[in-house]
């Protein structure tokens, strides 16, 4: 089981048939340099691509002041800063999760960008995938997905092989399909179901 980003990088290097590394800042190592360059991108893409249960989070919707609500919607909520993908919104902690919303960005009071969710759900609970970077918390299929996506990025710089790049991307897509089956087999509720655990309601 992968315990560090280096473990994931070595899985990616193995996919394309390249040499292992000892550290991502390893001197005079092109493999380490390419892995370091693309690791965060591969991680974020894999998180965004699927509703991974280990990275799922919940937050009560808070409406910022002086913000225009998008046409066709009744409410606007600020998106949590650690959100990498929004999965839906519920009316309550125990409510059905709806994927009916739209997203926008506006300038905040301090000039920074403020991300918003527009929805018809009053007092909404935002269901989202957080940006998780703690490798020991990753599931085996997520590790495989990140490694395959990373391999698709580093294949051309390291091997000049389009075939290896395409094979890695195919492996990535197959891993996402396996994850969907695995989540279903484990009985983990996805969008459209009652996904709110008891502890989140108690936390309020």
C-alpha cells in the first residue's frame, strides 16, 4: 500500500517501464523531476473525476452578503476553500442530495476570487470532494488512479512513447470504472441518496 507520494510516483514509473526514484527532489534525476512536475495535477484530476468516499465532505451552505444569485436560482452559497469538486446539495443533513446547481466566481471584498454555488435549496448542505493529500488515507483504487494518470503525463517526457501514454490513460479510465463498481458493491450511497452520516448531523 502506498504511504508517500514517492510510492505513487514509483507505481507510475513502473507503468511506463522506467526506473524507480528515492525522492521527488532527487538531484540529477529526470524521472524525479517529471514526477514532481505532474504529481499535483494528477492528484487533483483523480480527485475531481470521481466521488471518492474517503474524500467526501459536508458543509452547511453560508450565503455571502452582497452577492447576486444566478438567474433561475433562489440561493447562493460560498464553496468551501478545500473543495475540489462539488457533488450536490441537500436541504438538510438527512436530505436527498440533488445535483441541480450551477457554479460561478465573483470578486470577494478583499479582491480575491469567491466561488459560489447557486441552488434552490434553502439552508443547503454542500456535498463535495475535498483536496486530500494525506497518502495513507488513500484507497488502493485511488492510488492506482493517481499513478495511472501521472504515468500518462510523464510517459512522453521520459519515454517519447505515445503508446505508453495512451496505455496509461486507458488504465486510468479503467481504474475509475473499477472504483464505481467497488463503491456500489460496498453499499456506499452516491448522489441521489441519503448520504449524510449520523455524526455530521450531531455535529450540526
